[in-house]
C-alpha cells in the first residue's frame, strides 16, 4: 500500500486565509489570462491552449506560474466571486497587480478573503505531482499532499 | 511605507470615505510589493468599462455612492458595445443596460468619455517618463514601451482606485531600475528584410516574443526603424495577449532603448533567444486556424481600435469594390477617429462599399449565435488569440489588405508570405 505523502513548502502569503483551508489543487505550468481564459459563469478554463482546458477552477487552489493577457482579470475574478465560481486560492511564482486586483478588492470592500500565495520556482515545481494543499491563517507554510 | 501628511489624512478618512478605502487598498498593494512610498500619477486609463458581469457594475455604483471622484484626468477604455448601434450588433439587451449603467457611474466619477482601447491614437497620450496608472493590457504595453511613460499592469477596478487617490505605490515599472531589460530576443538569419514589407510579420514576431518572455522585461533587436505606429500598436496588443508583457524595448526604436546598452542600463543580456522562420510559422498556426475555409462570415477589424492610418490602408485595399453580400466587414474605432473620417468624407465612401463602422465597443463581443457566424477573419493578433474562447470559432489571420480582399471575395484569400517558404 502506498503511503500518503505530504511535503511542507515555504512560501509567501500575499493574502492569508482567515482559517485553515484544505483544497483540491489544480496545477499548471501555463500562465493564464482570466479574460478569454476562464468562463466566469461555470468556472471552467476556456483557453484551448492551456493545459487545463475545460477543467473547473471553482473552489480549488488554482496554481499557474503567473498571469498573462488582458487586464480584464480583475473584473472576471470579482464576477466569479459573486457567482461563487471563483477558485478558493491562487498559487503563483509571481503575482502581478492584474491577478491581485480581484483578491484585494474582495478583501477591502467585501471582507471576503481570497488567499494568494507565492512560491519560488523550485518549490512551485514540487506541486506538479500534488493533488491537495493546506493553507494556514498564520500565513507561513503550505502543505501539499500527493493524495 | 513612508507617508506624507496629506496621505496620512487620506488614510485616516479626513477627506472622505471613498478616498480612504481607495488608499487602504493601494497601501495594501504597496506593502505586498515592498514599496517605500507613494508616487503621484499624472493620469489614469479606466478599463472597468467592458461589461463582464454585474459585480463590476455594482462596484462602480458603490464608489459613486461613497462620493468618489477621480483626482487626475481619467479616460475610459472601450466598452462592450456601440452605445448607439447595439441593435445592429444584435448583442443582448443586458449588455446595453449594463453598459449604460457603467457609463453613468464612470461619468459620475468624472471620467473623460473617450471609450477607446487605443487612447494614444485619440489624443490621450502621457508624456515620456510620466508616472501613470493604466489598465487595458495593450495600452499598458504601448505607453510603457513606445511612449516611455511608467505604469504597472493595473487591472479593473484597481485603476479606478488609483485615479481616485491620484497616486500609486512606487514599485515595479514605476521604478527606473525595474525597467531594465533582462534578456534579448534577436532575429535569426532566416528572417529576411523582405518580410518586413508585410504588416502581419510584426504581429507574428510579437506573438512569439510574448510566449518566450512571459511577464518579464526584455528587449528585441534588428527590427526596421521605420515601423509604423499601427504595427507598434499591434505588437503591444499581441505581446500582452500571448504573454503578460507590460514593457518591451525595441533596440534603436523605443525611447528607453536607443541603444542596446541603454535598454540593459549598462549591463549585458543575461539570456538571448533567437526567433526564426519556424517561430513565425508556429505563431501563425496559433493565430490562423479556421474550421471552415470555403466561406467568410465576418471580417472584424479594430482590435485595438482602428486608426486613421488604418482606415486609409483599408480604403486603398478595397479599391472601390463592394464587400461581398455574404460577408460582414465591421470596423471598431474611437469616437475621435470616427469624427475625423466622417468629416473627411471617408466614412461615406467606405459605407457605400458596405463597410460598417462602430464606435465605443469591442470587436471580441460578437453575437455569434444570432448572426450564425462560423468564420472570422482579422488583422489583429489580440483578436485572434482570444477569438476561440470568446466566440467558439477559430479565426483566420491576415493583413488589412488580405482582410479587404477576402471581404470583397467572400472567402479567405491571402498573399503567400515569405516566412512560409
């Protein structure tokens, strides 16, 4: 029988969750544009060039290396938050203000916490075989699980 | 962050609730990027205009109710529809009502009603070195790279808060050092001078550049110096679609890269990547892959908004011939450019050939089902990047001349390009 394996990754919480969150992980090595890349109505990736095409990001920890494309991302993420199709957390190597806009507005205007985490390139690569992650309100580490 | 007395008062709410909450968000943003202080901005470009759902509409109305006003000149980006011709576009009524609400709230905030995604071709261009806060990915790339103004990639509705507060944290591309190129994209020997006679080569190079560079600041060399403003526009828009480019340097062309040394701020490239003929072929395969080749339903131009120079090219390419009865030739432009071509008589001439010109709206918002559209053609790398996810159809990509000829013939035709040999 296989052992359930867990790794602890050091990371930077740009926005920490209010309480511990256990989330299904959707990992990708492709950057994404939320505008034209994600359907806000059903939470599915609609960019046919993306490795997770047609998969849902709703309520998952969505890992992509960095944002690209349209600055409509902020508006799309806000709409996803309203429709409850948004990812539960975002994990990046780098988060530019385009990706951070939605989570920042949700935090300050709607008291809705939308964790955003940055990992180094090396730590990020370790997520590729992982299925689940745990995020903590203390905002220091990230636990990743193979099962 | 070090704050001025005035900024402390803004954060304390002494100048009202709206600017206080705007400052709180911007302060938090600054903390995340370890900014030491705020920098005042000269202008703002508002991209919270294209309707993507009720959240943004309600948010802008909320700002108005809080008593918010822009404290710097703020121009509006394109919205989803032509506000006067939405019925012709056959877009849902929901788009029209939402857009009018967006118009009302943004004008109440004090926005300039420019309604264009190419404000730099409609009289709204920042100065070199000026600190600004712009949203709309092509505008960000253009004003940073071609003009040399300084903005980060701000997104809607964060830019509204920057416009209200009149300042942003001093980080990222506001800072001289961060504008330094890190790597160089160069052109292989098989990219020959004759290729630059075709406008689409710039878009293909830009698509490849965006894929290579991602979200970093790099430079590109060996481009001809006489590159047109519209090709620079399409390069900005395309790089910011295939990649997350906020600033690119073209050696010998863009203001912060008059020499290689200048682009790298005295250092040397850490990495060099060569674009070859094969890269152009790969880029074309991404942008040009129609499902059906026999018929052409719509030629969609003006992503970003069409310029006066592009209208001249289009008219020349049409050679007085009418658009085919089974094909639409739609052009999206700004109210400014529309006024100029109307007053010059060009709009009348183009209309009589069957060209339809829309203002305010976005070429990517098309009522595919109501029009039963199956085939799109465009000269825009940005349009072709997003076409499938926005419409469900893969596009055909070509120059304005290819587009005009195809619209007349009612099917996709194009000149064989040297990079396909």
